[in-house]
C-alpha cells in the first residue's frame, strides 16, 4: 500500500537490495514528493557501511519533516540495530584504544543510536573517568541517550559534574518541552557548587533555557557576585533572557556597572 507521501512502505526491503536496484528506483520515484524522496534515500543510506555516508544521512533526516521519519520509523530502528551490531563486532576494542581520537570517534558513532547503546552502558560509564574532558563529554552524550546520565550529577569529580550539565543543556535545547524545566532545577542547584567550571556550566545551562522561575532567577542573581568574572558575565546574560523574573534583581544588575571587568560592565 501507499502512504500519504507516495513512498512505498518497503524501505527496509529496498535497503537490503542496495541502491540502484529497480525496486529502490521505484520506491523513490513513483508518485513521491521531493521531500519524501529525500527522506527515503536518507533512510536507505543509514544502512551503508560507510560511517561518513551514514552520518550525512542522519543530518539529512534531522532537517526533514518528522512525518517522514515516522513513516520509516521501523526501517530507521532496524538500521540502528544493524549499526550497533557492527560497532560491537568490528570496533569494540576502540573503547580501550590509547588514542583519544579513536575513543572519541567510537563514542560519537555510538551516540547516534540512542537507547540501543544500553548494552554498552557499563563500559561507557568507565569513560566518564577518562582524563580527557572531550572523552568525558562524548561519554556523557551516549549515557544521556540511554537515560543513564543523572547518576553522575553529584559525582565527586567536578569535571564529570561539569560535563553532565553541559550535555543536559544540549539535550534541553534539542527537546525543549521535555527537558528544560528539569535542567533549570538541576542547574540552579549546581550554581552552589564549589568548582568554578561546574558553576559556569550551570549558568550557561540556564542561559540556554532561561531561568524559568523566580527561584532560579534568584540563584542566577547570586552568581553576579561570583569571584570569576566570566561567571558574572554569563549570569548577566542569563538574567537578560529571564524578562520579568529578573525585575526583582535590577539593583544587583545595576551594580555590575562598576565591575572590575570591562566585559561585565558592558553586558
């Protein structure tokens, strides 16, 4: 049968045949709209063994309509399962590689499959202790997709806490209705952290979502007195997004006109 886009539902079967096959050509041209053709082709490319082509296909799908992705949901999930099996069978040793670049590439690819990476969570959690901050952030992205990140919010290592906040801010930006209120609450608590990088990430997280409550705005206002100028600067920017919640703190904001740092004064 045909769906509303004019694309046959047998995308997965077509992918098994490979591009250039007569069936594939039929799926992509028979009555399909231009967007539907692009979506179907991107889904087919998800099955490609070339990681670069798969990554390009993922980027294309993000730009296309959600309806098209829903139509091909089963095929997309199938491609992700195949990709995970390929990662496990062919590249698993990369997680223990001495090269930061190799470990990072594996984690980047693993993050594209969301919860399907769950069987590897125990190994990825070990990389949260990696000395390289880039690896810690990449591991946090994988764990976030699996729903296993929040347990690191109160980790004893400030680099890990900072990486968690950074990833939560990115995730909230991608899924605003789902995660912004949770992030605001978490970031507000982290503004009291002893580590300056964690405090900075907390303010930046609130800058992403805007202090969504009077309480959050109050905590951001406290950051205007932080001993690190860049935290004070980010706090001003966050309060600038807060609109009415920032009104009770206008005197503290005005006080920044006399700040020792020029960038803070200008903000």
